[in-house]
C-alpha cells in the first residue's frame, strides 16, 4: 500500500524591523526552518541592504509604519494563519534618543502598543505569539553584575524609558488579556550587518579604512564604557527559541563577558596586526600605533552621551537552562568577522569616506 505523506502547512511569521541587522538574521533562521515570512517595511526606508536579494525573493514585504495603527491592522489582517510576530522595529540609537525623545517614544513605546492593539482588535490573541525586543538598556547605572531577569530597571535615556514601556506593556498584555507575549532582554549584539553609527561597527569600518590606507585616524566618545557584546546571529537563534516555548516569559540573552570600548578598539586593530597603546586621559586620551607612533584614535566630546550607563554585563543562565540556548561566537571571533568583512567592503568600494553624520 502506497503511503501518502501530507505536506504540513508552513508556519507563518511576521517581523517588524525586517530590514535591520536583527530582522535579516531572524528572517534567514525562519526561512531555514521552513517558515512563510512576512515583514514590515517603512515605504521611505531605503535600508533594505541587509536583506540580500535571494532572501527578499523569499519573503513578502508589506509597506507600513509603527506610527500608523491603520496600516498595521490592514497588514496583519491580510496575512493568513499568522502564528508568530517578532516585533523588532524601532529607533535603536540610544544617543539619538536624547535629541529625539518624542519620536523615539512614539515609534518604540506607542509603536509596540499599536502592534499589540492591532492583534487584540483582530482577535489574534489566541492564535498568535508575540515577541518584544527588550534591551539591557533597561538597567540603570551601578547595578550589581551580572544583571539577571530579577535585577531592577532604572532606564537612563529616552530610548530606555520607551523600552521600559514596551517591556511592561508586553507583560501587561500577557497578564491582562492572556497573550502569549514574551520579552527578550538582549545585551549588545553586533555583526558585519550592524549600522556604522554603533560603536563596534564604527570601529571596525574605520580600522578597515586605515588598513587599506584610506584613513589616518578616527574619533570616539566614552572609551571607558563597558558592554557585553555578542553576535546578532546567535541572539536571533535565541529569540526564535523564546517563541517556541509553550509558556510565554522574559529572557536575558547575553554573552556573560564584558569589554570596554577601549578593549574593542585594541582587539579590532590586532586583527590587522597593529598594537595600540594609550596615552593621556579624558578628552586628551589618544590611541597610538606602538610601531609607527601614528595617532589612530582620538576622543571627541560630541560622541559622549548626555547620561551614560557605564557598565552592562548580563547573565543568560535562564535562557541556557530553559531554552537550551548557547552562543557560538567568542568576542575575538565576532571582532575578526567584522573587521575582515569591512576590509572586503572597503576593497570592493562598498565603504568609502564617511560623512560626519555617519560617525555618530
Ligand atoms: N555609538 C557610539 N559612537 N558609541 C560610542 C562612541 C561613538 O563614537 N564612543 C563611545 N561609545 C560608547 C557609548 O557611549 C556606549 O556606552 C557604547 O559605546 C555602546 O554604544 P552603541 O554601540 O551606540 O550601543 P548602545 O550600548 O548604546 O546600545 C545598543 O545596544 C543596546 C542593547 O542591546 C543599541 O543597539 C540599542 O538599540 C540596544 O538596545
């Protein structure tokens, strides 16, 4: 007797922020797992470069905006059997949020409420799981390290206060309306797809320009800031696992290791065989090539934050225990991948001189 195998229907997911670093990695993971993927794209956004052409062919993009409830309702109601919503969209630059607190809150805080409200209006609460992109920026200064899911929040930027609203709104929809709604509290996660306004990619792209003889030096802000840096690809695997749990919950994803911006600079230069020595203090500090004595890094006050969370270090013990999540990249492997990728980008003309605006 012939056995007829019925093809199971693919899972359907919707990603807000699909064109960003995280959205593009998550999209790849979902496609590898056989999902039908839909993504939200702002019509004005020209930031689809992270979604390479073959990937874009495999997903359905919908034009919409986090500030427009109507478009969110229209899009979500047009997607059949939507099972998972990954809400990653938002204004993600902490420094910029001090200049644009209102629009940051509208997009991030109210934007999240709009997605959840659209789900509630469309009765998706019983059928669709929701993931909110939380952040280590929820924690305040001088918190005991490592931070865990139990560490109290004390946001110190407009970005972080908006994220606090997102976090608790997600919890509230879970408690009040019974949503399968979860938060990821992600510590800094980087990759060659990171924007150049974030410090890691700013450093690796500048080191690549120096390695290729196209630049002499670059400027940074607070070299003492300490961050827990992991690879976005690892973290998006974790995000996917969070929504596969039978019960919703809140999870930290972190590497559990922390380095200063100064150490990141040293590590990036090491990849191109340059040893950096530091001289001076505060705004007068410079990073010097120990062999040629050329100044490669300077400090500029304009890259300092109005208020700064100096040290962040996370414990992903819960995610490891419950989700079985384990990051694969080491700090050194992350830095190497980013520097080598940027050197290839410079050589192929994809990175050239930056405008001052790029160098946030
Ligand atoms: N961007 C930037 N540019 N940061 C600098 C610079 C500079 O020239 N010089 C020093 N820094 C310091 C910042 O003050 C901060 O302490 C640290 O480098 C990291 O800055 P960013 O790379 O901009 O990231 P972030 O930590 O503020 O926030 C990122 O990670 C969060 C946690 O995952 C963003 O991706 C957030 O959206 C995210 O929530």
